[in-house]
């Protein structure tokens, strides 16, 4: 009986870990919404919030979101404001 409980526990742990890994991979590949980036930049989204940590982790690997965050914090380059 103990053996079956051990096996079932091991399978459940394996399934949970697999689910967490796949969940994190999927969420890391999704780009962050503009509003969320603004909330982090203005301090509306606090550091202890889970979404804050998820966005920060995503920003480490996504050049596109890094550029968008830079634009939010520092504004667009002057060339973007000039009329051709």
C-alpha cells in the first residue's frame, strides 16, 4: 500500500513540475501589454506583486519589450516627432 502512495505522489509531483515549467515557458514568450509596462514604470504595480516579477523576468530576454519600456520611461527619439 505504501508503495502505491509513493508512486502516486511521485507522479503527481512530476505532473505539477511539468505543468509549472510549461506555464512559465508560455508566459515568458508572451509580450507584455503596454498598460502593464506603464504600471511598472509609474509604480502602480508593486514589487511584491507576482505580475511584477513575471514582467521583470520577461524583460530580461525580450528586446522588443525592453525597447518599449525604454520608450515609456524616456520618451520617443526626437526623430520620431519630426515631420518629413
